[in-house]
């Protein structure tokens, strides 16, 4: 067993009930790219801002046009061994709550049930006027029928179903709400918007009940995730992070593992399966008479 796995094993054994916070790094093995590099810097242009999406028709054209290319990557992604390992940890009673910053729904598909989707789900779409709900797949199909000429493009996908595509979107027909004609938006928290208070409160309550905080695959550069480290510090909760590269909370962490996520969690599970080593009984000493 590596030193890193042993350190994480000791952390879980000492603090058996965890609030787990996950970020984009846990889904990269599923083919979904992450936002930032090892230094916490943007790998690509920043995602769309909430205000721009709501106030600019051209921004919505660009977003939904790029989504035609990017969404199938999220749609077809499958849970990886890291998602499955966390589902197994939950079954064994080690997860008080799993709070994910991801919008891909892969934790639930892997079998986790105690999950808060902090930033929402990319697979759901809502009307910003009448609260009509539908699936992202349905909107994707409508967009494809309305804009067949855009289906020829290919581009690198982004973590939220967007894509790094730069073409003229001025002719793109944006799908509108079939009920009221209002603005359709993925049911996710865009940059510049606020996480719903109920999700934050439920997550922070779970942190209070938990023995410790375990961060996986997140740089914590966004405050919606970093706040959990600040609250854990206030409550004197131990904190560990399993992620590649720098995090915003490095100075607050009690344990930092810069290791690949899935193999480390798989080895952790195997080690938890293993009974503790038995101490050898002292051999009987026969004194000469």
C-alpha cells in the first residue's frame, strides 16, 4: 500500500463519517474535461455568465449553438471507478452526504443516493418565466431540427455541455419555452448566479453532523466549494483533499494527496476490506531449570 493510500485510510478510519465534496476532477476519467489546470488557472475561456445569458440574445445563440456539439459528450458519459468507489463508501456508512459541484449526474448513476447537486443538473432545462421543466435531450433534439447546418461542426467539449467552438452564431435559432415562449436555460448555476439557499443549508448541516470533510477532484477556486473548507475550519473539523494540483484551501488542509483519484479510491476500498494486521502472540519462554 502506498503512503498516500495509507494516509487516506488512516483518515477515514479515524473520521469514519465524512462530508464528501467533489469537483470536475472526478469526472475526467469519464471523458468530461475539467475547467482548470494544476495551478488552478483556466484551461479555456470562462463559462457563460448568468447575466449575459439572461440579457443577451446573441449570448443565448452562442450557448445553445455550442451546446449542440458539447452536450452529447455529457449525455453519453458513464460513471467511472471513482464514482463507483464513493457509492460503495456510502453503502458502508462512511458518507454523511456527498456534495458535488458537477452537473453531470454521474454520482447518482454510479449508485450514490445521499447527493446534493450544488450547481444543479445539466440534463434538466427550465423556463425562466413560467417554470416549465423538460429534459436537456428534448431541447437538444429540437435545436438540431431547427439548426441542421450547425450539426456539421466538431469541437472540444466543456464540463457543462458547452464546447470550444468559434463560428458565426447570428443565424442560430434559439429554442424557446413551448408553453409561454420564454427563455429556456439549463437548470444549473451559471457563473455570477447564486446557489439556492436550501442546498447550501442542507449541505452545511451535513458538515456539522460529519466527523470530517473530504474534498475530491476540486481546486476549490469557486467560493461555493471553498465555503465548506472555511466552515470546517470554524468548526475545527479535519480536512483532507484528494486532487491533482493546487487548491484554494491548501493552507487549511490537514491532509493533501496529489494523486490520481480513481486508483487511490479503489486502493482505499481494498484496504478497508482488509482486516487489520494481527499482532503475533509472544512465544512461550521456557526457563531452564
